[in-house]
């Protein structure tokens, strides 16, 4: 079956492509995504979020999506750094809301509950999902 043309494609810019994570920017949806693929070091974890922060600032990105289904357990030090430094810094750069895709694992839920509590205190809409599609739909509807 043939499609009618022109077909509009959602353009995605790859900002980072490593064995442990991809960072993608979807301009049309104004979303920056991290797709975690494997365990990473503390330095790699923090570097990934520095790339995200720089993109938020440069492109005025308002939406963040992180797929942590394949991410390893994060150390308490890195979680604390993310909560206390990374989230406020991203909000100052223009971040308006965040979504996380996860598999429901107990250790990830513990990690996310800490982040959720910080997000509530900072008045940053933040929600958990089991699919990227659900998360993207929620982020799209936050502007309405």
C-alpha cells in the first residue's frame, strides 16, 4: 500500500551515542530523551546529563524523557547529585516537565520515588510510564 506524499518525519538529532546511552533531541516535540542501554560509570552518568543540560539551554527544550528500563542501579551519590544539582540546573535552563519510562523494578522505583519527591518540591511535573509512547503523549499534552 502506498502512502500519500509528502510524509512528515519527526526529525531526531543524536547528541550522544555510546554503548551505555543515547541522547536524542526531537525538535518538533521539544523533547530531549535519554535511552539508557547498559551500566555506566559515575563519570559517564554525569557526562550524559551535562550533554542534556547543554541542549536544554541551547535549544530551549522544555520536556525531558528518560527510558531507564535497561539502566543499571544508580549509586546513592549519583542519585543525590541528580536531585540536588541536575534537576534545579535543568529547570533554570528552561525544563518544564519530565517523564521516565521504567519496568516497575523495585530498585528503580526507589530511585524514582526520591526524584519524584524532589520534583514535587520544585513544582516540576514528573511522571512514570511503562512505554515511550505513553510518556511522549503525556509530555505533548502538558503544553495544553
